[in-house]
């Protein structure tokens, strides 16, 4: 929602991940919401509209409808087949939270989570700390699980480290302590502490 697909591909390539190859094989589809968002902002400025962004649920519905129409058979004789992704990642929800009341944000996120869970796919909704603070972490009530990634200075080693705190995962026992992790060319890898 905040970067062009080309930028995402370049960043992924810096980790050795060739997203263009996944796209070519039909395993990945990056939807450019930044361009759509910018056109909504332009339309709002041109027509004097107060709120340039569409609702989150409308955006997901549009993406799903586009995906469904792309999967329709050309001849029209075959039955319609649904094309539902295995995983949906929305990055970064923060752009839609700006200027939205906490109540509106909660309602939209509830609807979004409901729609995505109805598709039967794994969904990852990314938000930044600014939105969490503005909304007083209201988003935590809508989602099934929440993980907070952060960097911290370790006073014992005088080094900076990446940690994740698992805030909640419904119906799952979760650790209370922070988990160390690193970002490698294989993705996020947990660093297991050795027991002395």
C-alpha cells in the first residue's frame, strides 16, 4: 500500500528472493495499491472530496473480484472457477488508519478479517507502531493473532538485536518472553538460545 511493486521486488532481490520469477510462474501476484491510492487522492483533490481513501473491505472486495474475473474461462461454457489465493499480505494498514476514527478502524478491520477468513486463506495484515498508538491497539481485538517485531539494545552484550513478542494467538499457548530472530535469505529465522 506504500511502495511500488518494482521497489518490493528490488528489496526482495537484496535477500536473494526473485519475486518476478514467482510472478512469472503464477505463484505470486502483487497488487499495486499505491497507484490506486494516489489516484483516489488526486480525485479527492480535484472534486473537493473530504475522504480520498476507500474502505479496506471495498479494496479487498475489488482485488478478489479482479482475481475471480481473471480466472473465468474465455469460452463461457465451462463453469466459473474461483481463484482464491493461499496467502494474502496487506502491507501497511497504517495508510488507511490516518484520519479514521478508532471506531471506524475497528469496524473496517472486523469486516476485513471476516471477509479474509471466509476465503479460507492465511492472511497477514501489517501495521506500524504509529497506528497502534493512535488506535490504542484496538486492532488487537479484531485479529486471531498478533506479533510485534522490534529492535532493542541488549545491555548485556552491548549489541542491537531483533526480537518478536507474540502478543496473542487464539487457542494457542504462547511464550511470554521475547524471541530473538534474524532476517536471512531464507526469511525470518528464530535464534535459539543455547542452554548452559
